[in-house]
C-alpha cells in the first residue's frame, strides 16, 4: 500500500486555525484516520461482503476547528457510508486553508489517492463535503473510479429508507434538484433532433443547427418530472394541513420530537406512547413522520410527532423537499429536542439541529416553539459526561429511552410545559349527559369531582368550545 506523507499534529494550544497560518508540509499532507476501516479479517465472511455494494475510501479536507473535530466528521461520514451499504477501507484527511477548487484535495495529492484506491481495490471515493460538478468530473477522471460527495451519499440513504408515498416523492425531488447542475453532455455528437435541411428546412438562416442534444433532452425531462413531483407534494401538503388544522381546531396540544439522527427519537416516542415505531441503530432510520396520541398524568390529551433526524451539513435540497414535514415541528406547542448523551460532541449536534430549525423559521418569519432539551442514552454514558452536559445544557432532562430511567420525570415536565385550557368552569352534569363529563375528563383538566344522586359536580379547566357546551349546566365560571 502506498505510504502517505504523515506529519505530527499541532498542539491545540499552539495552533489557531482561524489565523490561516500553516506549515507548507502540513497544508499539503494527507493524513490517515485510524479506526475507520470496516474490512473483515475473517475470510470466511467474504462471501457475504462481496454482495454488499461498494468498497469505499473516504476523503476529507480539514479547514477549521481541531483535529478531533475533523476526525469526528470523517467518522460520521464512515457511518453514513456503512448505512448506505458500503465497506469503508480507508479514511484520509488533508489539511488545507480551503478545498482545492479543481480537485477538492489538491492536484498534487490526487495521484497518491489514486494509488491508495488501486492498492485497496476500492471502487468509490466519498468526499466529506459538497463538490461542484467540475470537482466531481476532474477527480473522477484522475482517480479512475466513481466519486460522490456527502450530499449524494445522504440522498442515497434517504432514498433507501423512504417508505411512504410522500417520503419517496420528497427524496426523488431532492435527488433531481441535486442532479440537474451535474448532468454531463457531449454537445452536438448526441443530437436527438436533426437541424438544417434534414429538419425540413423550416429553421431558416441562423436557426439551423444540431437540434436538441442528449443533455438538453435529459434536462427537459428532469425539469418536467420536478414540476410533477412539486404538484404531487403540494397535494399531499394539503392533506397534511387538513389534519393539522383539525388538531388545531380541536385545540389538541402538540409536541414535536426533533434531534440529530440516531439520537433515539423513535425510542423516546415508543417509551412515551408505546407506539411501536421502528427503532434501529442506524442513521436516518426514520424518514416518515409518525404522530401518536398521549396523555398527561392529569388526563389532558396531546399529540407526539416523531420527525426526520438532522445531520451536520444537511443538504439544502433535503431541507426544501422535507419542509412540510419539518414544519410539523415549527407548528408544535413544544419541541422535545433529543440529544445523544453518549456522543463525543453532543453540543455540536444541538447546534446542527438548531441551525436547520432556524432556517425554517427565517423563511416562515415566525418564532420557534419553546424547546425542552432531553439528553437520551444516559445508560451508555458516564457520570462525568452527564454532569458536564447538565451544566452545559441547563434545564435539560436526562433519560434512557431503552431502560426507562427518567421517563416518568420527563412526562411530568412535558405536562408542565404544555398550554393549559383557558376557561375554568364549575358545572353539575346530570348522569343523562354522561358524554359531557367524559369529554371534560378527556379534553380538559379536572380540578375537583364529586358524585351526587342525580349527577356529577365538576370543577374543570376546559377550552372555550367545551365551556360553551357545558354552559347550561354551569354554576360558576372564571377566566384562568
């Protein structure tokens, strides 16, 4: 295997990446990241591995932050590649002030990368960033294997995991939007329509030519498909808005579970509601939102929605395509922001999630709902890390969705943060109108209850519409 130039890491106290001062050999070097390879040593399992799609080499450019942060980003890229079904052979990082505009990692090091690809038998190179069409084309031509970037990888994972009609349409739209500027054509040699005299002589001077090229045909077909997908998604949005409007009309409080991918959002939904949603230790296991009904300890009903997970540098095509889904979170009464307490850098995950939510908020020009931070996977973290998180993320609740530790406390906090019905009434409901008493229990907050011979006396806090239905049995009422 070809040896790469390896330089010692700068001491974090001595090196400030914001100054842009780097030694020449550091700036030009490629550095292996240990521990990323998932290649099996046991050849008895090779038959299984041969069926698993691609063998990949990962490449990243370290432009800012610490060496630990750059390696964490590449480690996440490795998990993304494995989620897509690939086998990671090598992970490489080059230290530069900025990615090379032509070949991403610098033309001088592309040759070394090509040697590594040849010696490992890799068939794909995955770059930890979004590459321009020119960078993709030039890097592919030089390393002689397929090259994809982080955005294409995430889109591929979304395409594999989408299950509902809406999810599939949103992913396809995002993929086509990514593909349009990266279409490759070969000019007039691939003409689909004849021009000039062969075209019937209708063109005239200055209008005779090769006709429509394959590139133009492909772009036209993709634009037509994009328009159709937008119409379909808009129709699905209408259905979603109808359901959401029905909940708002009934004034059912809503809670949206948001967080980084694989933070345990679906596990938390199951722990709170027994929903039975798919739980998998994989990135982007949940793409289709799931809404379930839950109840506070004092009997108030509310909805819980599990949303798609976020990731660092989430492709903007996905943010646009999944906007209707993400707006479920923006319309909620409370955001339960789940954080992976076992992750080495949970604060960075929190920042990534808030960045995406902030983008939605800016376009809607409406503030986000109140946020409740929930640190999950406490069973997989140590006490020192949890103590640090308690200090860094003040006001958070620590739970383990897997073991159930902290779940009762979380239920109480959610109940306290939810909006309460605004009208307090005292009524005497006859037993013949038992359905009203049942609604008071299901939709309101019963403060006092006393059964008599002919009916039930209730002191209850309810919504205005239910207060109107109870009005004829009212003995007293006040605004809360």
